[in-house]
C-alpha cells in the first residue's frame, strides 16, 4: 500500500492558506499530521493525502451543521421588565 504524503507547502496550496497557517493548524491539533523528524531547529511534517481529504469533508459537514443550526439567527436575551430603569 502506497500512501501519498503532502508537504506543508502542498497542503497550503490545496487549502489556499499560507504555509505558516498549516503549521499553526498542526501545532494546535486542528490538522492531523505525521512528524517525520524532530531536529534541533525544526520538525518535518507530512500530511497524508487521504487524511486531508477526510478532514476537508469533516470540516464541510461541521460548517453545514453550524450554518443550519443558526437558521433563526442569533439568540437575543429579553430584558426583564422589572429591572428596566424608569
């Protein structure tokens, strides 16, 4: 089984974000990645192509759930009439 591994630059191109954004997403645990080597100066990460595809689908589903959950707009608290200033 061969697995295609993407560099941070390739992943950034696919997501249309900067390489630094991809690195931040990895360090925050938002985007799953493989650490190939952890040197003195920097770590070398790769992202499996099929994991990125699955992650994108999950993000799309989450966005759709968030959007449909806000169908009625933001909830506004009603002020208690007894607490209003006269």
